[in-house]
C-alpha cells in the first residue's frame, strides 16, 4: 500500500506525573533516569530509529529541564574535549538535536492525552504522525516504532501498539475490539477506554505508541471530555474505525514493555536495563542474587 512517510512524532509530556510525587514536584517525570539516561532519551532514540525527523514536544509549566536537556552544553563539551574524554562526548551527542528538528508547544492545563496531541495540530499539519509516550519504555531487538512503521506501510490508516494483558488489568488501558486477527496485525472494530474487567472486548490493550492519520486531529477538534473528565485520544481514534480511507489496526509488537509511569514498572525497568548493560551486568546481577539469597535465608 502507498502510504505517506511518517516523519513527525509527538511526545506528550505535559502530564502532572502525580504517581511520582514528591519527585515530580520539581523534576519532570520524563527526565527521571533509567540507569543513566532520562526516559525521554529512550523515546527519542526509538523515534530516530524509525526514521522520525521532526520531534514535537507538548510541554507545560515546570518542564524547562526537559528543554535544557536537548540543548547543547558548550562549557561542558569544551571541558570534556580539553580533558580528552571522547567517550563522554560521544554519549552527549545523542542528546543534541539538530537546529529546528525539535519544536515545543504548550498545553496550558492537563486536559488529557487527546487534548495534548490536539495542541500539536498546527505543527503536525496534514500528514500521518507518530505519538510516543515516554513513560512506556520498550526493550526490543528492533525498536517498537520501527516495527510499527513497517506494518503501517502494509495497512495505512491508524495503528496502535497492542499487548496482551490479563482481564483484571484491562481497566487500566484502552482495549481493542477485534474484527479480524491477522497475527501480528489485528483490525479493530471498536476501542474502549478503561473498561471494567467483565466488559473488556478482548485482552489486547493499547500502549503508548501510535501512528495516526491527520484526520484524528479533526476528530479531536470536536471531542468532549471522556473517561476521567479528560479528552481521550482513544475516543478520537475509535471514531476512525470504519472510515473509508482509514481504519484502525492493532500491532502486536515484539518486545518487553515497562510502565515507567508507575513506581513498580519503573523499578522493574531499572533492574532489567541494569542487567542488560554490559558495563553493569556482572556486578549488578551478582548483587541481586546475593540480596535474594540473603532474604531467603532470613525467612
Ligand atoms: P499519564 O496518564 O501517565 O499521566 O499520561 P501523568 O500526568 O503523566 O501521570 P500521573 O498519572 O499523574 O502519575 C500519559 C502521557 O500523556 C501525557 C503525560 O505527560 C504522559 O507522557 N499527558 C497526559 C499530557 O501531555 N497531557 C495531559 O493532559 C495528560
């Protein structure tokens, strides 16, 4: 299928991050570090690997640390250069964005994810775009968004990353109602935001990666507040189902997703990423084994 290239990505980072209070009173959640990189860096790297060239941040008050993070740091860089610390300079390179590649729009009040995406409408224009929620961190051999872009080239329309969850957990997610299951790709005939366990139409939950048609923005224009009094992105995407040139597809990505918006998920990700890092693996894994052995012995 002939699809337009997905070259823009929206990163909604205007939420309050209340689950991480008091830290998020002064630190944006997206700047919190998983091993030694802020959450937002993982999302940016994933977007770059999928061919994204323009990065749109939907920010809010108190997020200036996030904007500074992607700026050049001339004093730091010249000091590292003077000391011959080329490895550290290389690490910093990933944090520098080309001039004009990154744009910020403000969401004045946290009125929901749908509203946050809508705030970026003028920068998105009339082309398909990706949305990445930085608190969903996905460890995968081929980065999740790159997998989705490949699948999207077959389907067009709208694509959401989907993951199987137990029924009791469905009420924390948007859940797909499946019309046709084609393996990795499913065609949706409905989408429900945070259904009760007994009302969930399937066990396929939507997580924070999307490729959306610009017509979703038109739907968001008309959106009223949904579940939780927020303007829900899920509701606008659900309206795309059945549209002639659109449709909504779920994509069962290959990889492990960590919900770094929750404390337990963040800790799990820290352990997994720490154990996967060649420079930390041996020491950290030995420490974990010892700690568990000591706990067992004490029981
Ligand atoms: P969450 O549902 O995790 O909300 O948002 P939150 O405010 O970040 O965190 P809690 O629940 O209070 O702890 C998912 C993503 O959507 C963004 C958030 O920044 C996060 O990346 N978001 C949410 C917005 O940008 N604006 C909103 O109005 C709501």
